[in-house]
């Protein structure tokens, strides 16, 4: 009998553990969101930036205890991000470690249509976007609206029934999970794109990942200047190729209308085409100055059509 929920192991994600009496003020000076808003029932999406305002990593922050925060990020960036953050601990009463090997992370998706059977934990899943809740031995956080999506975190040494998402759910392919993130306009930063984009280029301001009324943090001056003094001319946008095409994060090229782009996320469709998120100028912009020269730079022309995002880009 088909379940109302699908699940997929997300071994590509890792976890940083930050704990100590100064965990909130320490993180407050490092990431773009207001860590003071974090609580037992609320997670936060935040960017960690270099002094030039470019995104080193995207973090989903979860409060595991009063003095303990877990930061979910791509596993390939976990060690380098932990090392970078550790340089700023100084006299703060904080301990920070890459504990990716100590956690299991599972993605859970509500089915598009009703099904006759739901797993026993379904009623305990948080319903508000970015809300968190304890579900058995796991911490669940709602990260997607349509369809509903959650991340579940459980200790790697937990009982075989944890994370609970693996019991009572239908298995889902990782590519489908990634496709849902692309359709939702959710950027991800990996090794190929770390340090490439200013926060607003990834629409972090539109996704609630930047608090413009908080104190200083690394990269804050550049991010605030872009917000208050000028329009961002290149932003994350969604596309689908018109022909079979394999794209990877970090790939650069030009659309047929001359707009230069750099791929942030990409997913392969069943027919061989790619649906992808890329940072590019707006279609209405005169982008001749930013147009690549394929023969000189080796950039390829990407024949693709633009798709709508589930949120509005600024005019």
C-alpha cells in the first residue's frame, strides 16, 4: 500500500556542532541571519560569508539544546567551514566541531496526492515553514512549502528505527529531492561555487536568510550596501534546457540571448535535459557588457528557456 510520504537518505549533507555559553553571540557575529530568533521550535537559514560578502556556505541552523546549535550544510564544505569559523572563536566560550559522521540526515516529502497510509510519525512533523519539532529520536525541520518537505536529523548511533522517516515511507530517488529544491528556487553552495556569489545574487534576502536590522557580521557591509544603495543586477533564476544537456554547479556559459550565467544547482530530467538554477542578469537588462566571448573564453552557449520561481524577484 502506497504511503503518503517519501523519504531519501541525504548522505551528501553534514553537520557542524557549536556549543557553549557564548554560542548565540558567537554565531551572531558570523552569519547573516538573526541567531537570537533561533529557538527549540524555529530553525533559520543563514549565509556564512567572506569579508567581500560572498557566500562561503549556506547553513540551516537548529537549536539542539539551550547552549547547542547544529548547522546543516553540504558535507564537502563541513571541515573547511568548521576550520574557518574556529579562527574567530578567540575568547568566546564556544566549542565547534565537524560532527557529520555522528548524524544521519533524511529528507521527507509529502506525496502530491492523498494516499491511504501515513507513517506513524507524520502527525508530529512541524507544519509551519522553518518550524522544528522532536519526532521520536529525530529533530524534524520544515524546509519546503509545496510540496511539504522536511529534514530529519538523528544521531548515527541511534536505534535502527531512527531516523523515523525510514519507517513507513516509500523510498525516493535523490535526483527527485534535488529537483524539488530547484523548482522551489532554493540555492545550494558547494565546493565548486563557494565564494562565488554575493548573498543577494542567491536571493538570500528573498528567502529570509538575511537580517538587515542585526549587528555586524562578516561580509555585512557589502551585503547591506547592496541592499540599501543599489539594485542587484544579477540574481538566481530558474531555467530548463531545450535539448539534452548535462550541467554541474559552477558551469559557466551564455544563454542564446547573450546573458552570461553561472550554474548554482542542476538536476537531470528523464529526457536528458537539465533544469537548473543559475545566477544571470535579468532578461530585460542590457547585458552586453557582461556577455561572455565564447571563442576567447571557451564559454558555451546554453539553449534554455526561463521558468517561473515560486517567489517574486525585485523589479
